[in-house]
């Protein structure tokens, strides 16, 4: 993916950053979002953190963003927006409550991967907004993919067995994570950060667990209890409050 998008950026004649400092900023944001955040989520789930618990931990990202966005970016969070953030997190808790089970006592330490992912997605979002909000999406994506590929590739060589089972399920998951998540979702995040306040953009992360629950119902027949539906409504009210109460740019 890194080589593919680097070649694509060159073929399209996209402008590359003129200053080495800008390249470093873009690479750091990419390492936080593509590397640390996604790695924390996947390793935590692989080590036994239930998906509901991981969703709840990472789902605190909008609230954490609202706490630090003032001193870091100078954005003002109004009282009505705070209410929206709290409602969003309360709704998120309701949505995942039916699947909320803690890992065994011996493996509680693996929750640290979830909190690492939470810190990484929050720091990466704020870093991107502050230091490289206007990056060219073609060359910026290429730089971030190369930086992440080098870092994770080195870790894989040092820690993994280097054995890959190329099953259809693995190929589908790899393609989805690469194209839909890393390319599509993160690129959309960058576009939103370029056009709006970080706190408003972060509030949309409350929609991830309800959307996942909806897909689980549609594709796998999983049932949604009354609390999940109530939680979805509460989340929508919270997001509405955050965005309606935000000052105009």
C-alpha cells in the first residue's frame, strides 16, 4: 500500500512538502493514527479484550478531545456542547452495554492496549489539526503509509513468526482494513478536520459503535435490545447538541 500510493502520488504530479519539518509532522500524525491506534485496537482484541469493552474505551475519544482541545488548539467548548459530549458517551454505553464483559482477572492488563489506542487516536487527531491540516491528501497519505509501514514492518520482523496464511477471509479483512478503514475513513477524517473544529469532528466517533451494531444485525442476525435503540437516539441528540452549539468558523 505504501509503495502503491507513493507511486500514485508521483504519477499524478501531486506536490510534496517543501520543508523537512512538514514531512516529520505528517509522518508523526500517520504513525499515531495508522500505527499506534489501529495496532492498539487489534492487539487488545487479539489478547482477549471483548469488542464491547474496546468500543467503550475508544469511544471516549470525543470527550477526551473536548477536554484538551482548548489548551492545544484554542477551541472553545460551550456548556451545551459539553452536555452533548456527555450524552454521546452515555448513549455509547447503552449501545455496547449488552456486550460489555470484562476479560478475566489475569488478563485485565490487556485493557492497556485499548487506552493506548484511545490516547493515540486523540493525539493523532489533534496533531493533524494543528500541524498539518492542509496537507495534500495524495502525498500526505503516501508519507504516512511509508512511515507506518517502516515502523510496523520493523516490529513485525522482530516480534512475529513471519508466517502468513493467505486465506480468503484474511485477504478480505486485509483489503477492508487497507482500503475502507486506512484509506477511506482516515482520508475522510482529514477532510473533516480541514473544514471544521476538531471537537465537532470528534463527536462523530460516537456513531461508530451504533453503526457496527447495525451491520451486525444486518449481516449476522445479531439482535439489538431496547437499550441499544435508546442509546442510538441519545447519541444522535448528543451529536446534534455538539454541532448546533458550536460557534461559527
